[in-house]
C-alpha cells in the first residue's frame, strides 16, 4: 500500500513538472499546397525541393491572411495556393498544423505589414 501511494505521488509530481514546462516554439514552413483534405495537408517548398505533410485536427479553424487580420474557412485552401504553416511535432512526434496563413506569393512572410 505504501509503495502504491508513493508511486502515485511520484507520477502526479512528474505530470505537474511536465505541464509546467513552457511549450517549444512552433516551426514555420512556406510552400505551395499540393493536397488538402479534412485530415491532412501536403505542402511543397520550391526553394528547398521538400514536401511536408501536416495533420489537421478535426474542426480546425486557424486559417488567416498573411498579416493575421482576416480569418478564412478550410474551403479557402486549394491546391496551388501559397501558404505558410506554423506547426509542431509535440503530439506523439506527428507533425501537425497549428495555424495556416494564406499568402499572395512566394515573397510573402507571416506577419508582413
């Protein structure tokens, strides 16, 4: 009984410490949409010749204009559209999109005024 109680206390302490650690900064990937569905998006960067796939969580609604002032629905993302994606890989090591920015061209960067 004492072992079980100390194990539970150690587990709770570990969970508190893990939740207190600040989240790591998200990465940004710019490119042209090659494929988009309700569960993922594939983006090709013509500069690095790299294609990355990102998981999209259900009811994803973090789609913005390049300056971040206008929001869009998922239907606005089409193949051929230039986008900037803020993503991380914290959830089981799977790359997932936190925010998607619809950009006008390859020279745009997120937050440009």
